[in-house]
C-alpha cells in the first residue's frame, strides 16, 4: 500500500480546481535565502500535516482496500469466502504502513522544501501560506478527503499484484483527484467559489499551476517508493499470517456449523 496517496491532494489546490493558464516566470537563483527556506519548509509542512494525519491515512487505506477488492477478481473471491478479510487486512497492515510513511517523511519534506525554495519568492510563499491556512482551504481539503474514492489508483494497485514493477500513473492520480475536486467545489457557496477563483488568478497560484509537472515528479518519486527490504519482509509475513488466521477461523466456523446441523438432525458425529 502506498502511503503518500492522500498527500498528493495537497500539492496545488488552485491548479487542481481551476487550472488557469500557465504563465512564464523568471528562473530562480541557484541558492535561496535562509528566510525563504524557512517559509518553504512551513508551506511544505502545511501540506504534509493536512494530508498525513492518522485520520486521513485511515480513510485512505479503507477506500483503497475496498476499491482494490472490487478491482481484483482474486481479492474479491477471497473477500467473498472470508467476510472479515477487508477489516482484518486494514488492521494488520495499518501499523506497518504508518511505519513506512514515517520513514519516508524526512526525505519527502526535504524535497518539497527545496522545490518551494527554488521556485517561489518570500512574498509568494506568504500568499500561499495565508491561503492554505484559510477557512476556505481547510473546507476544501476536508471535502476533498471525503470524496476521494481512489477508483483509478486502486485499479492500478490491483494490477501491481501481478506485476511488482508496475507503478501508479499520473493519469490515475489526476483522474481521481479531479473527480473529487469537482465534487468538493460544488459544495462551496457562490461567494466561496468567487474567493477561490480570485485566488487562482493571483501570481503565486498561477505559478504553482505552471509548475505542475515538476511538482508531480516529487509526488511520484515518493508515491512509488517501496518499503525497505526489511519492512517488506514483515509486510509479507503479516499478510501470510493473516491468511492463515482467516482460513483457520473459516475452517473452525465450518466445522461448528456441521456439528450444529448434525445435532439439530439428531445424528451423532
């Protein structure tokens, strides 16, 4: 399970919803001042905090596992035979996925900070930070998280079960995010939509849009980063143990039903 799926929602709220035309901007200096680095780190932390809460991660895992089961005939068959499969699968993998997330966060944070430092001025970062901390942005992020169903992403993740070299594509991420963004935008009041439109036309928001490809490259790098070999072994062992447990429970349940049927029929075992 990938642990940065939800965080990818946070890279550019204005560009996701409004997609204004890109504008040209001057090439950044090779070294950003310390003050800008601090603000870039603050902006990166805002995005990480929004998308990386335990509550958000839980919603993400539940949505993805549910969609993966629908997308994979093999998983669907298992879930049909073992009714507790989906619930126990999430419970089993959650701590391991959280561990994977925490191991990647420092590198992900450093890449985001470097990106924002290299591409945005002090004033532009102030504008972006102010907007991302606003009630409107918080409402949008909350609505986005509720509407993300990960349909396209989970379909590709199901494909990974057969091809370990497969990666989640930009197309799948974009489709899922856009569908959720449209739904979230429709929940805004007319005045809120006007505010969002005004922000999307500001130079910082338009610059963020113009840098979509570079920003996405960071997301895909971390989004497709596999667990460490040691953690992957623990994940494999946990999944194997889960299947054994569920099969034992199912076998015990079947035997119990047979005994009850025999007792009800007055037949001795």
